[in-house]
């Protein structure tokens, strides 16, 4: 009904305060009214006790006379009297005197026959307050003395109290709502600060976060959740930006080559062989574009943990043999030998496809950046609860100044590599990303013209 939280709180407080104040007012009024009745009861008791003395002295129980005398003495009008003589042996009323038969119905209630002397009981009858006291006993006859007077509940005191409550309750309610409004505004101020802080965040400053140093503990979790969401958005935005710039950077060159080759081919008629050469070049560049896009998408995954799905028990030694078997076809074209020195049995719970991509990329790099008739050595050994996968080649090597950047995207170590017709500069970035999923460590040792050695530490406890 109300979209504003402040309005909702004010309405709820208003309703709650009305209920509390009205209930409290009724409690005060009825307590005061009960006090008036008790005062009247005390008066009836005093009248009854005063009548005892006169009745015992005169031995007379004339209700009419007693009514007039007590009414005059205590200025109580109207005052009706009834005297009842009850035979406790026969269990019946012998006779009774009443000041007026017109009010007989006021005394229409049962006697407390087993009550003790001077016990008094009170009743409400037709707007009257009635008392009944066990006054005296002569032999087996009990005498009950009963009084009835108008129950005056519209006393000046109650009228003033009612007026005061009628005036005070709205005033108190208004003052309380003013105070509540100020308190709610102050309480909700941190929420407004959060909103204002959030408004300042845009695509230009996604790194900004909502400060929660002065925020109540009840909404810290909300702010943390919001900041976490901003972090996720920033990372996603960064991935999109990186993907866009990476794609633009890496696809520009092959597309330019393709366009240039097509334009050259169309300038004049050429031989069948020239067209075949052009088409082969276009096919190669197209395959390069396809590979680049595939690798870019892999690197731009929303969350690297998504890549670690379908974990299963994998025999690493057998997997390496399968990878080597597939890579030998490519290595044979350059007359490069892939030699497995030693593979110890190793089992890990990992995603087989991901791990296969990582190892295949390393071996592919060794083949790419080795001259003909070179060798690549592979071994898998266990030391101190860790398996060490070692891949060594005696290819071109990498200088020490470039070694620290080999896991950066699109980085190629030196000019000799840039002249190659293969490679996107993404392979080792993908390797590092996959190994990081399992907290596997990778170290690369290399020297120019001496080859490169890659060591992967497979921690059994983290697999």
C-alpha cells in the first residue's frame, strides 16, 4: 500500500500508539472508576457499622427509621434499608423489614448463611450499589443488615479525568509522532547515504564501493552484498572490455591479411596455382581466427570455477601418453622427437578436458618454438606428496627479461617468435588459468638458444 518505508513505519507506529494510548486511558479511567466504587463500598460499610451500635442499644430494627436517620446523618440519598431475620436451625427467613417496597428488587439476592459476624458482601443492582452484612445473632436467629444507594459514577473527579484523557491522548500522540518521525529520519539516514553513494558509481568508476564504516550493523550485510555485486559487475565489465580489446587487437591482423590477399587476387586473372596458394593462406588465417576466438571465449568465462565442472578421477600418466600420441603427428612434420623419460602412476580428481588443454598447449609451444631434428623430453615423478610434471625442449629459448611476462595475454617473448605464422599469445595465459583452478604451481626456466623447461607441481592435497 505504501511504497515509502518511512511512511510505513510512521503508519505502523501511529496505529500502535493509538492502541497503546487508548488502552492505557481506559485502564486509568476504569481504575479510577473502581476507586470510586470502593470508596462507596467503604461508606456503606461505615454506615452498616454505625447502625450496629444504634440497633444493639435500642434493640430496634425498623428499616424505615434507620434509613432516615442514616441518610440524614451521613447525607446519603437515596438510602434504602432492609433488615432480614433468618432462622439458621429451620433454614428459613422468619421475617424482614424494608424501608420501601418499591425497591425490594434491589435486595433480590441470596444470603450468605455461613458467613461470619460482620462479614459484608457487595452487589450491583439496577444502578445501585448494595451491601449485605451479617449484623447480629440472637440464639438461632441471624440478623442481616442490607443497604442500597445510588451508584454515582459521574462524579466530578471522573468527569475531569475523562476530559483530561480526551485532551491529553491526541496531544501525546502528536508529540510522540513528531519524535518518532525525527528518530525514523535519523535511523534511515544511513540508507539515504547508501543510495547517494550508489548514485555516484558509474561505468567510469566501477572500482568505487559503498563505505560502511558508519552504517548500523543491521544493514552491513546488505552493503557487503551490494559491494560484492559491484565487484562482480566490475569483473564482468572488465572481462567484456578485455575481450573486446583483445578480439579487436588479435583479429585485426588476420582480417587485414585476408582482405589484402583477396584484393590482390581480384586485380587480375591468375593461374590455378596462385589461386590455390591464396586460398590456402585464407584457410590458414581463417583457422587462426577461429582458434583465437575459441581461446578468447575460454579466457572470458564468467567465473573460472565454472571451468572446473565434471571433476572425475583421471590417470595423469595415461592422459599424458594420449596427449603425446596426438602431438607426435604435428612434431613429425618438423622431425622433432617427443621422448617420455619416465611416467609414474598418478591419479587426480580434476576436469580431464581442461587439464588436457593445459598440457597440450605447453607441448605445442615446445614444438612450435623448436628447430627441426630437436627433442622434447617429458617426465612425471613423485616427491614429497607432489607430482612434478617436467617438459623440456632445446628450442629457441626465452630471454630472462621476457620470462616474467610469458603468461600475459598476447605476449610473445621476442622477435623470433613474432615472425612465426602460428600462435596467438594466449596459450600460456590459458595454461596458467587452468592450473590456478587447482592451485597447481608452474615454473618456467629458459635461456636463449638453449631451450625451455616447464615444471608443473601437482599437489595431491588440492586436487
